[in-house]
C-alpha cells in the first residue's frame, strides 16, 4: 500500500522562498545565489551539448585554445564564462545561442 504524504505547510511562491532564503532581488546574498545558479545551469548545458556532440573536454579545449581544466571548471559551475567565451565554446561544438523573448506575467 502506498503511503500518502500530507503537506500542512501553506503554499508559497518560488520568489517568496528565494526571498526568505537568499534575500530580496538585488541583495548581495540573492545576487550571489543567482550567479551560482547561472554558473551551474550554463555548465550543465555545456556539458550536455559537448557529450551530445561526442567531443571530449580535451578536444573542446583544443578547439577554443584553452585548457581541459578550464572546460571542467565551467562544466562543474565553478566558473561562469563571459558571454563571448560561452559563445566560442558553443560554436566549437557547432551550436549557437538563440535569444528568445518572453513575457513575465
């Protein structure tokens, strides 16, 4: 028999959760959290793209003129490269960045 989980906490918006844990948008803590989140996200996206292209970290590093350790640091979210560097990495994998407009409601 499957056990049912009951959550008696009130539902909150994700923004409210972030505000409580990391401070309001623009606060130093929130900015630091967002930068770490971007580093992680872009690193994972790069790793997935590189693996899909069947390219090693070493080969990607050679293609863009950097080191394997730099690629590893980017993929693990330890470094957030500039947009130019990120575009060079993606271009070396035969990919581009597409800017898509969306509205927040």
